[in-house]
C-alpha cells in the first residue's frame, strides 16, 4: 500500500475463515510493533474467525518505509489500509487499534468522520492534504481502541518515561532502529496533532468502543475513563480485570468479544466479570 504522502507500507490480508464476509477489520499495532509480530498475528487469527482482517506495519516500523511520527501522520497509514480493504470488496470496514494504534484509530475516526475537524480548523483531514474523496474511502464504520492514551506527553509511569527516552534522545532512536526495527523521526510535532481525548467528541455517530486493562503498566485507568467521558455517553467502555497493555495482553476471549462488537454479532457487549 502507498499512502497519500508517498510512504510504501507492508500489509497482509487474511480472508474470513468462515467464508466471504461483508466486514473487514483493519488492525493498527502499537509502537515498535509490526505486521509479523507474534502478538499481532495471534490477534489476526482470532479476528479472522469473524471477519476478513487487514494488518500492516506503520511507517518506520518493520519493512514499511518512512519514519515513525509516533501517532501523527500514521493517520494516513490507517486511512490507506481502510481504503485498501474497501477496494477488496468489503462493504463495511472497521478499525481496531492497540496503544499507539489506539490513539491513531481515534484520531482517524474523528478526522475522516462526518464531523471531522483537524487541528488547524479545516474540515476532515485537510492538514494532510486529503480531499473529500480520500476521506470517504478512508472512513471507518466502527472503531475500537485498546490500551490507548487519552493525552500526549504522558510520563506518569516508568514504562512511558522509557518510551519518551526512546523517542526524544539520539541514543534512544538508535536503540529503536536496531533493537526494535523502528525508525523514529527526529523532529518535534509542529503543529501538535489533535489528542485522542480531543478527537473523541468528533467521532459520533460512528460506534466507539474503549477497552483498557486495570493493570496496564503504561496508562492508568484515568486514561480510558477520560476518553469515555469526552464522548458524552457515546462510547462503550470495557475495563478488563487483570489485563495489562495492548496486543501482548489481550487474550482470545476478549479478542472474540471485540470481534463480535465490531461485526455486530451476538455476545459483543460487556466487560469481564468483576471489571
């Protein structure tokens, strides 16, 4: 896949195991992930029991081109994957994002949605040079964000302080490149992109699910609660007891519930008992 700003992305398409499906799930991985990481492949295998699945590596990750902007221009990557799924004949395309990918699916749903306003006050995804036709092709029909941050620059946990070192320091970016196969842009955001909590009020009427673990070592539960509150009652919030962070922590039972929620199948509601 090639994005509107010219970045070539590696991607994979898995047809629904149950036969032809109207719905395709586009999965957005977390920071330092990629299309071939075991946790993402495991998630894709579970999701493919219910729908077709598109997985891809964000810019700067795995074998994709470009450099990571850690959630800013990655919106273009996701929109390209959504349009790619529609080109394969799927009438309904939904998005599922983990951690950084969770922030991307929220911003994407806002910027490409019916009410989308970008950080510069332009309609839709104007900041990125995407026209009306591109917005329509890249629009999602439902969105689920797992382990997503509510706000930028969060350093309240030790894991997030390590992430910020990886992103902001030259030595950290070297570790990212050679240790995690992640090439990180060396420039600060300018302008600072719309934050996830600012994006959420713009997502309605697109269905929105926020999923978070109560043992997430990166983002405490005030993040998902802030996202749900910002939706004004539009979002469904699942707080999962004992769950850690992102795709590495999501088990088969939860993935099945998320898949059913995204596809509208029975059993796609509610959080784990005691959550």
